[in-house]
């Protein structure tokens, strides 16, 4: 099944974010071997060169490592994974607050919405 990718941003950036999300959410565990570039490119329905560009960026960030005879693996540095997870979460929250403020809500009103949503979503 092809991944949902938008034309409004570079494809490799979206792929990078999707793989990053799979790592920080635990789909790919620390030390796991990743599917090959060709496998993921076929899954995402993108050119392998595009997938390779995303992998190269993930390698530069340290989230994935290239092992000579065993392909690419997720870093075993759990503190790095947690740090990236925190950065992504903060970015999401900041984006949410920015959007809500553009809608005309102040911080206190936004927090009321958040609390209400948490209460309604609580099990």
C-alpha cells in the first residue's frame, strides 16, 4: 500500500518524517534492521533514489546506522530516540498553539479546549 505523500513539501522530507515516526513510536525498535531502500521505496511507491536521500539524512542525524554486512539498523541509543520524540512532540504542540492563536483564541482559552478534549477522550 502506497504511503500518503503530499505534493506541497519535498517527498524525501515526508519519507524521512514517516520513518522517524516509526522509530520514535516503537514500530522500529532500537537495534532493529530496517527494510532495504528498494523495499521501502516500493512500499511508498517512490523512486529508490528519493528513499535513499531520506535514509542518508536519517543516518546523518544518527537515528539509523549502516552496518557493513547487515544493512541499516535503528540506533540503540534510546536517549537519542527519546530526545527526537520530545522534539517532535513539542513541534506538534507549538504548531497546534500557533493555529489556535491564529483562530483568535488566547492561551487560557486554548488550555480550556485541551482540558475538555482530554476529559472527553479519557477512558
